[in-house]
C-alpha cells in the first residue's frame, strides 16, 4: 500500500525511468526538430526549405530506427506503443499545417488526415491493450512522409507530382483508418451477441 506522497512519487518516477528506453528516447527526440521545421517553413527561402527537408527526413528516419532498436534490443514497451504513433502524428501534422499557410495543400485534405488520426487515437484510448501499426498504417506513414518531403522540397515543376502524392497519402490515410476500425467494430458486435 502507498503510505504517503513520497512513496507515490518514487513509484511513478521508477515507472517512467524504466519505460524510457533508448528507442523511446529516440522517439521523443523527433519532437526536438519540429520547432526548427516550423520556423523554417514560416520563412520559406530556398535554403530554409532544403534545411527543413533534411530536418524532416532525419526525424522520419528515426521513426524507423526506434522501431528497429525496440525489436532488436527487446525493448518494446507500452509507452513506446503509445508514444511512437503520437509523435508520428505530430511529425506529419505540423508541416502540413505550415503547408496550408503556404497555400500548397488544401485545408480540407489535411482535415481528413487529422480526422482519421483523432478517430484512431480516440479508439485507442478506450482499448485496454494497445496494438502496434499494421501494414496499412505503415504504408500510410510512408506515403505521408514521401508527400510532405516533396511538398517541402523547393523543386520547381514538381508541384503537380507533390499534390498527387499528397492525395494518395490522404486516400491511404482514410483506407488504413477504415481497415483498422472495421475489424474492431465487428469483434465488438460479436462480443455483444455472445453476451446476450
């Protein structure tokens, strides 16, 4: 039993320290680049856009690295399963919001991505067991990273290709959300039928 505030503080701190594995620190480090990315896209000179592209791609690479290390070092944790998709959402949505301001992408397309992400996040909060991303979730993330990289890069004449990549990522985002939620809904309905 917890005797006092100090005992509670010790237990909480121990849990957090044990959960902050190397892969989780790498996941958390992706957030460090976001202010620089947003600042660079606020003043989008050609040089600033190339710097933003490098920051974005390095942050995106750490998404692969933290997952690889978590599996390799056997450090998959509940915190990591929660933190990784959350940071992924911030890494994707932050530059997309800046790109709306630059009038490179329509707000309603970004809204569709945001709505899907909020729906999945809301669903996950109600679950007792957090599952990792499936293949469709991974394809969605790769397509978003590819599209955002093209949109950030100051490549003249690539606007149409970058917009096509953006809309493909929107479609994959919605498709992966549907694939994630539909089996979950049918299992809930089956559970309700069994309990009747």
